[in-house]
């Protein structure tokens, strides 16, 4: 797995149970997965030489982020390295313009968009869609970075001064955000997890509720169908997370990720097969696991660092107060606002689960409820 963040760390844990040899390419020995994985190479994922050395002896190369240059992946494949997902599919998670154009060509619902490079072009777009206008960096944005909501032409001009390639998108007054997580193997077997609701703050996921509460069965099936269609049409191998807007008139595709995803962390405790084991099964072309939930509801709450770095000192209080909370920490240095772990709670009473998960996550993060 190229990248050694928390996604690689949790994939490593799944690999152990499958007895799959697992290697990570880490930026630093201090990376989250590098601390626990027995086979670590430190190198630069933008270097073809480092990628080639890393891939030597690997049956499959996969990713915990989308930032590896596509040309390097093409050259690896030309050298008989198996890369999953391949660079053609992965480009749709790396480049928002490529993704939007693909969704439009497939006739799939997404916000109106256009590439822009000048304030006048943004103004022309706004004449048809209205203000505000969302500007998104074509490449490199995540967790709210590279996304600007512009209320005026002056706001747009300020963003464009950064010199970053962007697209303009219609601002969508959505009801809520959903995510559909599916897996697809090289020979085309696919599996879909229940559609979840994600709760964001400042572009960063705070909570995931599985399955999405009060989502009509027909709309849930439509979200899964969209995700499976995208996976098949783009040739995705492994996991695909499709972030969606639920609006008054239906669903819109917002973002794609081709790897384990924050919206799927609930599956570690709440599904028969975790997303991390499912990703391994898919890229290794093993039969896919059962994605069904093990309880009526699972709530995942992310843990963010606060001013007190002694997270482990608060373990005893969380565990004593609520033995049903499952804690997952990533081995990261604590900084205010940094995502350092998550908690899962499963059960029958959704309101109670959301309260318990939120309280545990907040207390682990900053010692406050």
C-alpha cells in the first residue's frame, strides 16, 4: 500500500487476520502505519524510482491516498506490476474535472460545473446558477481544503489569484450528505454496504450514522446503484466511496474516493466484513465478504486532538463510563484539530448511540464532554 496513514494502519490490521503479507511506502518512520507494520519502506511516492523499488516482489500495489502521479503508475504497469485500482480509474479520484466530465458522459446526476480561470468566467457561470458559487481545486484537495464558497465576484477573484486550477460548481442547498461504499474485484464481483449519513463541519467529517436514518428504501437502492454503476463503468478495483448530496429532487454525486474511506470506519465493528478486509479481498481478487450490518445501527465519531496530548490518560475514564464504546486510535502526535482516531458504538437506540459516541470522542480529544 502506497501511503502509511491511518487507512494503511487499519488495512494492515485486516491483513494480519488474512495472513496477507503487507508492505507500506511511508513518507516517514513516524507515519501512522509505519509504527505497526512489519514491512516498511521509507520513500517518496512522487519518485518513480522509489515506487519501482517498493513494488519489487509485491503481488499487488494499492493506495491509501490518491496523490501518486498517474504516469508513474502507467510505467509500473508497463513493467508488469499489478496496480489496483489502475491509473485510468484512479484519475477520476485525482482530478475533479476528469471526474465531473465522466459523470456527465455517463448521464449520472451531479452539480452543474465548468472549468474557469478568470473572474469573468465565474461571473458568467453565476449568471446561470446564481451566487454563491463553489470553486474547487482540480487536484489535491481533501477534508475541506481546496474548496471555496464564493459569495461575490470579488471572492472568486481572490481564489483565482492563488494560481490553482479550479472548476466552478453550482452551490447545492442539500438536505444532508450521504456516502455509498462499494467494492469491486478484477473479475467484476461487487458488494455494496448500507448507505450512510455523514455529518461534516468545515469540510471535515465529524460523524457517520449507519445506515442513514429515515432514508427511503428506494433512495438507498438508488445510491447503491449509482456507486456500483460508477465502479463498473470506470473499471474500479477495490473500494469506491461515492459522496452524495441528498436534495429535494434526488441525489447528486459530489466526490469519489478509490480506497478505504472515513465513511466506512463504522464497518470495523458494525459490519460482517470491514471495509479494510474488503479492500484487500477485492484487490487480491478473493471472493468478497458479506457487507451486511451486525446491528440495527452503528455510529462512528471522529476523535480530534485538543490542547492536552495525554489521550491515553483518558482511556480509563471512557472505558469505565461506557464499556460498549470501541476506541480506535491512529498513533498520531496530538495537535489541536488533527484527526487522531475514531470511536464506534453499535446498538438499537440511535439517539442514544449518537450521544454516547459523541461524548466519548469529545472526551478522548480534549477531556471535555
